C-alpha cells in the first residue's frame, strides 16, 4: 500500500485560522439571530478595494488577453523582467540595498514561499522560531520532518523556541543553543513588534558567525512609519550572505484574494551539501521554480508593477495609513479598558493583554458570545501567546468603530474577575 507523509500525523491541531472559522460558524449556526452582528477581526484579511492603479492595470491586461497581438501565454516562472526590475528598484535599490533583478522571485504569496523554501533546504537542520509565532513556520517544518513529536504542553520536540514576552519587548534573544535556520518576522505577526537596526545587526552577525540562515518575513514592512526601523534585512551589512526575505502584496496592495508575493534569494548566499561542499541557494531556488511553477498570471503581474508607479505608491500609502488608523482606534479602546496594548504602530495588529484572570481562548469565547467580535487568541500562536489576544485592524472604519465600542465587554470581564 502507498505511504503517506507520517510527519503530518505529528501536527497537534488544525491550522489556526480555519479552526477559528469553524468555531465562529458553529456559533453563528447556533445563534442565527446574532450571526449578522458578527464582526471578524481574526484573520488578517483585507476589506478595502484594491488601489485603482492595480484595478486599471488588471483591466488593461485582461484586454491584452483578448487580443492576438498582445496575448500572453506562460509567464516566466520567476516573474517578467519589468516586474522584477520594478520590485528591485522600488523596494531595495531605492533604500540603498544592493539587490539584483534576478534575485527577485515572484510568486503567489509569502505563505506558499515559506513552505516551498524547505524543498531546497536539507533534512536535519535545527530550526529556531519565536514564541509566539506565525504558525506557518512551525507547521511547515513539522510537515517537512524537521521536528519531533508534539509536546504535551504545546510546541514540538526538536524546534528551538525563542520566547517573546513583555520582558524582552517581544524581541527574541539570540538562541542559547545551535540553530541552522531562524525565522524572523518584522513587523511581527502576531505581536506587531518591530526589530530595530541594532537587533537585526545582532541577528545577521550571529548567523554569519555560524553559517546559519535567516528566513526574514517582511510581509508587513509597508506599515513601518518609524524612519529608524529597517524595512528589509538587506539594509544590514552581511545579510546578503545569510538571509532570504519573504514579501507579500496581500496587505500593501490588498491582494489577499488576488495572490502575489515574492522571495529574495541573493546570489551570494550559500549553504552546505551533505558532502560538505558549499552550494549557492539561488540556482536551487531557480531550478525549483522552473520545475514546479508556471508563475503568476499576466493580469496579476501587471497589477504588481502598477503598485510601484508614483500613483501606485500614493495609493498603497493611503491604504496602509487607513488600516493603521484602524489599529490606533482599536488600541485606544483597549487602553481605555486598562488592558496593556502592544503593536498597533508600524503594524496592523493590536496585541493586547487579556482581562485579568481570563485565558486567551476564554477571551475569544467572551468576545464572540457577548459582543459577536472575532479576534485571534494568543495561545494559537504559541505558549508565550497565552494571556494575549490579537485584534486585526483589517476592516472597514464603521466595523472598527463598532468593535471599539463592543470591546467594553472586556472591561466588565476584568472587573468581574477581580
Ligand atoms: C494572519 O492573519 O496572520 C494572516 O493574514 C494569515 C496569513 O497571511 O496566512
């Protein structure tokens, strides 16, 4: 009989966001009169229309497909040159980062890229992740066989966990033990914390000294407003030799449904083969794309390029400003209730303490049943997430203002629990 991938059997729970959706659906089914009141601030899914430049570009590109002269078939698997140039110029060279066009690999999003990258990394790497963490980094490594079994109290054997707590301002300390690969995310999902230049420099120096790889997730860089915070790890000397970077158009361009992102793999980055030979990662990643993908569709690539025009820049800035203002409204509401608020600046996520005496799933239940508001319980991101909830600012202004009012049930819960 054929064999399945046993590693999947190690996964301790379903993926976080479908699990939340299942609970919300069950509640809505049991309370049909309250179901229309439900406001979703759980998964970070955008609500606002795409920037006009992207819509216009997609319309034009669709017309191209209706014309024999302007027709486009298979795209280059790693992206059209004009798109890669726009990205390398707009996101890197304009910030003084030396990134070549052919180091940009366009894809359908950073989540698939974070998973696919494991195909070109060897078995047996020791992997370090933060706690709390975007669950994709942990789960994909479980699926790839880079961990042992699930632990009784949460987490997996074999993964190195780097606690991010109030005490360290949600900035992970360097690992005390060896790690071959470390996932860093800034601005962070879920905590909203940012890694400053000094912290990123420490990580790059650490990775360079050990021959380790940093998988840097910058999916939320467009929300950085503090000029001193790096948008890319390539703003740090040495990063070209030790880091790859994931980027996404989901939040900057509202592309969660359109699907586009990219990964930067510098040509100067190399790892070790099992015989000890040094092997560059870039050709492996290129080979992976050439074999496993037919790239991103013409209309979507045209929309991506449009985001880098002057008009596109202004429109994406307005979109991210809008969500940041939502975050500020939600953060003020939480603070007014006496909760300890983190994130929310340089980030679309509000990471706030639970009411005293309530766990994060209890807070989730309370908000769902008493206020019909969906948030994400911190425990879903790891053990150190317990005691916190994440509120997503991706919503309409009307919904955010409504949620800000309904959060008052948390104030009542806090008083009751004292
Ligand atoms: C989140 O809510 O954490 C993200 O939107 C989920 C994702 O990007 O996969």
